[in-house]
C-alpha cells in the first residue's frame, strides 16, 4: 500500500473490508448439509437415478445455521439437508418432499 505521507507506521494494524462483485450468488444450505471427512467437505445429492452421490464442495462463509457453498453444487440439485453418517455413494433413496405446517 502506498504510504507517501508516512501516516502508516511499520508494524501497525488495520482492519480492511474489500468489496467485490460476484458473478453469481452462492448456494446457501443448512449448516448440517456439508459433511467434512478425510477427503474434505462433501455434500450428498440425490441424482436423477434416485441414488446418493457425494460431491466435493468448497465452503464459503459459515453463518452458524447456514453455510455458503461456493463450488461443487448446482442450485437445481436435490441436496440432502441433514445427511446421516451411514449414507454411501450410490445408495438408493426415496425422496420425500418436506411439508409445511400452517
């Protein structure tokens, strides 16, 4: 950073915020959605074949109850929101739509 007038002292600290435009909005899902394993974070999605597919994902911001998924998922995929540790690649599943209570 240019410091021609000497206002910044060596060893000083500053808090900086960068603004940048995103080309697309990230996928945001429940904090339980990505599972972290030895292979890195993965999300379980249900493919058109009705089977589980574990996809590597890139996690962005963690909001506590929700996390940003910056890469690895398509917003139109069916994501398993709270996957069990026992889910395996290629496992057949029955999809049940969530119901809302009024």
